[in-house]
C-alpha cells in the first residue's frame, strides 16, 4: 500500500529562505543573518539552564503555571491570559489549527512574515495578501479586503523582513472596524525593540475583547533563540483552546528555567535594548550615507536596498560572504534588491559598513 501524497496545500508550500550554497566562501566569522541577539542570553539564564540539565530525564509539567506569573510581573500583564509554547511559531500554528479550515481565509500584508501563511495552508484555509505602502502594512487595504470568509487577520508588528511598525492608533482602528467574528493576530516578536512615539501598547484590547491575540518570544531580546520559548497573550477562552491542542510537555525544563531566570535580569534586558537601538541608528545613518536605501526599522535588523543595478544586492551578498560576513537575502521578488542585516555589536556593524563601502566603490560585479 502506498501512502497518499501530502495535501495539495502542503505540497505547494515553498521554501521560507534561500539555502545558501557554501561554495568557496570562508566560514562566516560574523553572523548577522537570523536576527539572533548577538548579546546572548542573561548569565542568570545560562546558569539556570545548566542547572536544569541535571534533571533532563524528567518531563516538565506545568510550564504555564511556572512562567505565566513571571511574564505577567515583568510586563505588567494578567497571568491568566498567558500561555507558553515551543517558540511563538508553535502557538501561531496551534491558532491556525483551531480557527482555520476549508472555506476560510487568512488575510495578511503581501510583504509580511512569510512563514505565517504556511500554517493556514496546512489547515486547508486560503491566504489572501493585500498591498502594503512602502513595506508598511496598510490598515485600509486590510479592511477593504476582509470578506465573510476571513477568519484571521495576521499582522507582524514590527514586520519581518522590513522592520516597519504600525502605530497603536492604527491597530486599534483595524480591530474596531474589522468583523467581530474574525481573529486579529498580532505577531510581536520584535516588540521589545520598538522605541517609536506612537507605541504605548495595546494589551488592554486583549483584556476587553475576545477576538485579538498577541504573540511574543524569548528568542530575540532575551537572546534565547535556541531554547524555543514563546508566549501568547489572549482572551481566556482562546488560552484554554490553545492548551487543548498543545503537544504534551511543549517546553523543555531547561528552557523554562532559563526564561524564568532571564525575567529576573532587568539589567541585561535594558542593556540589550540600548545597544540594539543605538546600533540600529548608527548603521542606518552610515549606510544611508553610502547611498543605500535603508527602510526605517523598529526591530533588531534593518532592510537595506541597493538602488544601483550595477551594484546589486546579490553581488553585495557575495562580497560580504567573501569577507566572512553572513547577512540575509530572500527569494521573494519584492526583496530581490534588498539585504536584511541583523544589528550586531559595534565592531561587527563597522565591519559590515566598511565591506559595503568597499563593494560600492569597487568594480566588482
């Protein structure tokens, strides 16, 4: 008996990122391609994970009961509305499994986070994308496109890979004007890096409405990408449903221990924020001065455009790789003239900027 092929939608899912051919390039000495925190995890988190390794033969029960109160204290949120998962992608996938299916659709911005639509397609839902405005999600376009089939409106804020941000007032307008039977999903993986004056937080909507959720992660500012800890702030009934479809023991003991310890180190959190925002500002100014188009970012990366076809993004990527510097380029046509660069330490940012200046001034193609 031959196993049936995968569902058509799953078979149609393309690659999320370009697989880099190692070729003859040296092993990268500077890795600024995955939006990881170059500042690492808190020493308290590392020590806690090390201690937890001594009991790895046991499952961890009650990750929510352990982490939700600490997350609530750190961010001043209602712990009853918090649930944790194996990275925020785990929770987004669960949401799609619960609320999407045949005949329904996810609505999103065309240049938004490319992984999220896969969860809709895997559950036999369709995905409709609307145009953005200069890589900024258009609330008007989303509202105009909503139909009776729309059961989920997905918005990464800040966006990835552009780093752009939609202000609180526009988010509130979107939620107010969209149908109440559609779920607004705000993927806020880079929330902690936002310093925009039009951002004060919209968590109160979760506490007053039943159709909005916010996903967050320990992967970015907390420097714990390898630990895979995400969390979601949601109405009580959605939290209950997310727990129902969770895998058994979804988060490892060492990861929970590390996250709990990280929340006790406000000093490390503040240091990473300041260093990242300062580095983002410096790199934006330096690369703009070289004639490159840097999209204003509110995340821990910048998207850099190469307006001169004689000095293209793929060529710049190859030049950087020859220098042992890894950045990210994407298969999407929308981003073929862009590279995304994670904000690193100042010496790393200087190396990237110097290498790009050398590339732009050379005859290399």
